[in-house]
C-alpha cells in the first residue's frame, strides 16, 4: 500500500484535474448556448431555401446548369467537418469514422477531400486520399468565411473534377446526442414528387433565371448549415465529456480519501505499536 504522503499528493493532483474539467464544462456550456442558437436560427433559412430551390427545379423542367448536371459518380468529393480541438469525447472519431464508411472501398484516386477543422486535417493527412482544400474553424465563423470551401467544391464540380459532392458532419440533436450525417450537396436533386410545385410561388424574373442565380447560394447555405450544426454538436459533446470527467474525478477523490485515511490509520497504529514495544523492552 502506498504511504499516506503519496496518496495525499495524488488527491491534490486529482482535485486540480477536477477543477480544470469543471471549468472546461462551464465554458463549453456557455459556448453551447451560443452555438445552439446559431444552429437553430439557421435551420429555418436552410429549410426554406431548400423548399424554394426544389420548387424552382420542379417548375422549370429541363434546365442546363453546371450545378444540376447528374453524372455517374466516378469521382467524389467529401466535405468533412471536424472540430478544431479535442477533449470532446468521441465526437471527432465518430465523424471521421462516418466519413470512412461513406468512402468505403473506393479507389483513393477517385476521392477528393475538403477538410474543415484541425482534427479532420490531422486524421486524413495519414490516409491515402487527396486533400483538395482545408480550413480552420474559428469560434466566430460566419457565412462569408465558408466561401473558401464552397467556391472550391463548386469549381471542382463544374470543371468535372468530381461527379458529386457530399457533406459529412455531426447533426445537432441535443447536448447529449449528436448524429454523424452524410448528405449530398451536389448535384442538387430535383423533387421526387410534386409536393413543392403545388406551392403558390410567383417567380420574378422567371424560374430558370432565379434558379441559376440561387444555386451557388444554395451550396453556401448547405455548407454553412452543416458547419453551425457541427459547432453546436462539438460543444455539446465537450460539455458531456467534461461533465463525465468531473464526475469521475470526484469519485476518484472519494476513493483516494478512503485509502488515505486507512493508510494514515495504519501508520499511526504502527507508531503506537513501536512505542509500546520500545517501552516494554526497557522494563
């Protein structure tokens, strides 16, 4: 059994860890509120944009636009959105594993990656896939900041370098639940039913002209929505991970305190025994 001094040192160390994880949990909770608000605010806009785009696509019939061209998916680009930092439990590994499952057994030469976040870059740098572009994720990322990503994926698709673009990110459900999600970004699929076409939209100018103008904005909206969902998911995962770490540290402190008391009691008993033994020897 370790002596009482060593155990007391361990308790102090674990207490410091407990303070740190608790502070990180509180920071993550504050950031989660802001990130969750951004994600929830962005959802109605993204949903309405998708509805309008679907209605436009269904209204114009056949239209010749580079971003709508459906081709056999020989070469694919994946936009993988990870976190900038760790200490978020299994958040990053879940997103990266989702990306690997989506890629599957494809020939690495047919896969191009657009990576968002240091963790995504660090993970895929060791994989045999071409990294076409990468960018860091700031805590104050806005709609303008994602232009680097959206411009790159549009150029790759329009130039025929890839035949489809997919988004891989963690969809925010709650602070305790984040779902790794894959969604096709390009080409935009036309509606399978006439549900949206029945809506009473009046287009000015005509639907074809509007569709051509809005398609690039639709791509921007899709990537931005995935980004804010991912940021909210990251903070939720980090808050949960730090909460669990704080709880584990508290339990460890309780167990070490019990061990410390036993070790201290044993040391005191030993000292008393030695004193009594010495006194008896002098008689």
